[in-house]
C-alpha cells in the first residue's frame, strides 16, 4: 500500500489544474459562441461544462494525490458518478413525498440530502477492505461533488427558462455562483460525514445511531439548512435591525423585499452568514482530517463492515 510519506514525496503533475483551466476556457468559448450565434443546440454544452468543471477537477486531484490500492480510480469515479446520482435520486424522491412548506423546511432538506449522500457513500464503498478517516474524507467529497454537479445542471437549466424565453445570462450567473460555492457546499458536507464514517469503521461495524456519526450528521444537516435559508435569515435580520413593523408580515404572510436603503445591510448579512457557515464547516473538516493522523502507520484490523 502506498504510504502517506510516498504520496507527499511524489512530484505532483497538477493534472487537476490543467483540467480546470482547459475546462474554464472551453466553457467561456461555449458561452461566447452561444451568445454570438444564438444556437440553442449549444446550451447543453454550456450547462454540462459549467456544472461539472469544478467537481471533475476535484476528481482529477483525487486521482493524482490520493489514489492507492484502497482508493482506486474506479472507486473514485464510482463515488462521483454513481454516488452522486443515487444521492440526487434518493433526495428528490424523499423531498417530493416527505417535505411540505413549514418553518423547518430547510432543516428537512438538509437531513434528507445529507442522509441520501451518506447512504450512497456507504453503498459505493461497501466492498473496501480497509478504511481510513482521510480516505473517507476524499470519497465523501467525491460523492458530494457528484451530487453538486448533477444538481447544478438542473438549477442552471431552470434558471435559463424565463417568461421572456431562454436567458443565457441567467444560466451563466447560476453556474458561476454555484461553481464558486461548490467546494464549501455539498463537497464539504459529505467529506465531513465520510471522514467520520470511515473513522468509526476502522475497528468494526459502524453503529449508525451511536457515537460521533449521528451527532455529525445532525450538525452537517444544520449547516446545510443554515446555508439554504441564509437569504431568509439575512432578510429577517435586516428588517428587524431597520425597525420593520411585523403588521405587514402578519397581513401577507411573506417578508417584503429589502428597500434600496436596506439592500446594503441585507447583502452584508447574507454574505457574512454564508461565510460563517463555511468557516464552521471547514473547521469541522479540519478536525475530522486531523483525527485520522497516523492511521496508516498502524496495523490494519480485520476487514471492517458498514
């Protein structure tokens, strides 16, 4: 088995960087040609390139930096494609039949989507003979990025369809925003769960309802819910801080849009809230990563099962 020290000494080829830069250039060309020609046949190319650019770049990094006899190329690809698709399918079905409009809607989304991705990760890694915490982080991130890629393609397609017809600027804006935020979204949250899952599986059967795994699952679902609801949270805080009267809300049942005077505070609170959720998630990931220090130098236990 390739040790951590060997991985560290190996000179990186930076294939992932070349893939990212080449893919970004091709996406920009696709957008420009589509704008110039108004050729709707190029829209799927724009959607797929933009949605998969950063996720595929991560997969290339995993090939280059983390591949060994346990974390094989086939396993990373399976986690990305099959794991991502299973997560999307499972989450879509559960959200359609379980969720209804309520104050806890976003928490329900977080619980369902993180649970679906965790189940997909368990399925695609069920035959692994050895499990290490940091392998779980990498494979969990692969599932999360796969989920994000397929989900972003759907969001981009929906953003493009407007009352005035097809809107390429709306599609581009959606893909840019989701692409930039992808590393601190689904990829990050499932990486945390993957690391904790594999840490628990090192010495025997995982107890899904006991120990650190259920606590981490709830924590990640909360981070997910806060991320999704940050627009509403920031709006509510903006209205409270600017002396908003609750009477209009009681009459309509909806929070009003921020006025021109409120938009600056609303923007600060929105971006600041997302940044705080990202920092909390990254801190959790770092703690999970550090918990796996030295595992590869320890004797491997008998095959673990999840």
